[in-house]
C-alpha cells in the first residue's frame, strides 16, 4: 500500500524539512532569476516601444505571471518617456562658475 501525504511521516522530524540555509539559498536564487527575467523583459519592452509592435502580440505567448511582470516593465518605460517629454531642457544645462573671486562676473556682495 502506498501512502501519499503532504505532511512528514513523523511529526517530530518536521524540523528536518525546514532548513534555514537551504531556504536562504532558494530565496537568493529566486531573486537572481527574477532580476534576470526583469532585465530581459525590460529589453523587450524597449524594443517594443522602438519598433511600435503590438503589446497584445508581445504578451500572448507568456504565462500570466510573466505577462504581469512584462506589463509592469512596460509601464515603467512609458512613465520614463512621459517624464522625459515634459522635462524642462533648461534645468540640465551646466552653469559656468567663476574660477576665483578675482574673475570678472556679476556679484551681489561688495568688496571689502
């Protein structure tokens, strides 16, 4: 007879199944794979914006969880484009600072 259960056979050995070191390794591996997937989806989203392809066609072959991550990356890129579109060009221009106090320039303070 085959006994199938989700619980450990002996409840006293339950601590053997909960290894903190293995859990941390698994979590680190999961974070690394999520980061790599986000990077890949972000690249694809940039290509989607640049080429003007259809978003539904892009996410049609993905699993629902991956499609959700892909749409989050696409939303971030669209937000970057919106901020870049309305950014003031004068803010990012470098200003020229006088090299020393004796250089010519308009100063508000009077000489000593």
